[in-house]
């Protein structure tokens, strides 16, 4: 069984979350911080040997003061983040253990995970080299500006909405980051795509939401009440297929 490292970026500004007390990865959700919901799902796995959370420099002392007990008990490594998400992931890649073979990157503000989803993505990444969850775009897409209004309708054929965790062979993601140059990237898969490596899509779930606004927090709290809490046993489990539709 390969060894996995999980990187959880949590160094963003949370500008759209508009909470004067918390950035979204650290806000309380169902009696624990959002990032802890995500972290605990990975740390339940025997193949996850390292988990790093990347925190903005301005938040480091506050984070250590508030979550030092959690970090110690769970064995989480705290990494100083950069100015952008890409810089933050790059910082974490510099701290990979020597025995790590695959790297998973998961948004710290995406707390509604199910063990079966992680298992499917990890398994596909081991088969192909890289895998990510995604859901097909179902809404009508418009290209528009606020000033001018609608300019055109964009075909949604073949369009998928990417999610995390995104999982890569260690050498692939290290190569992608080494060659990234000055170009921006919307996610880690974007960088790996540009190196020519294949990335498999695993059908995702609309319940795997990323917190952006306060409204999302209320939705996440409701989802956590209905998502299965015990670790799933694999293919054939009654929850496995339904939650991927």
C-alpha cells in the first residue's frame, strides 16, 4: 500500500465569508472547527502518513494558541502559507516526508466528506497516477458583465466542476510545481494537466461543498447530519453508490 500525504490549504483571505471573528476553515461547525472535519476523515486511513495544514503567516500564532491540542493529538503539521494558494501548496510540498508516494490536496473549507469518496479517489489515483472528483455542470452558463449584461450562452457539454481531494503521484505534482512559472492556476490539477499527465475524473457529489459564504455554513451543518459517520466498508456498502449520484 503506498503512503499518502494530505495537504490542506487554509491560508486564504475568506473575503466572501464576511465573519469578523473567523476565517472559514476555522469557524465552528457542528461543535468543531471546519478544518477538523476534513482532517479527521483522512487521519482515519492507515495509508495517510502525513497531514499538513497550511496557515497564513498572520494567523499562525492564533492558530497555534487555539488548536495546539488538536494538532498535537492528531499529529498534524502546521506549515506557513504564501500569498496565493499555489504558493501555499508549494510550501507544503517542501515538507513532504521521504517515504511519501502520493500527495492529496484538499480544501480545508470542504468539510462534508465521506470515507467511501476518499477511497474511490485514492484507488483511482493509484491506478492512473492522478485523480480528482468532479460533477457535471448542469446549470445554464452565461458569459456576461455587470455593466453590459448577458453577452452569450456557453455550452455546458463536456464541462465538469472540479472538487477536492485531488490526488497525484508525488513525482507528478512535484514536476508540475517545479515547472509552474508565473502562470496562475485555479487548482493543482490545472498545473499537472500542463505537464501532460492524465488525470482521471471520479464522479463527485453535490454534497461535497466548499464553504464560501455564511449560507454555505448552514448547508454544511445540515449535510453533516445526514452523511454517514462511520468508516464505510467499501464497494457494496448501502451508502457508497447513492452518495455519488
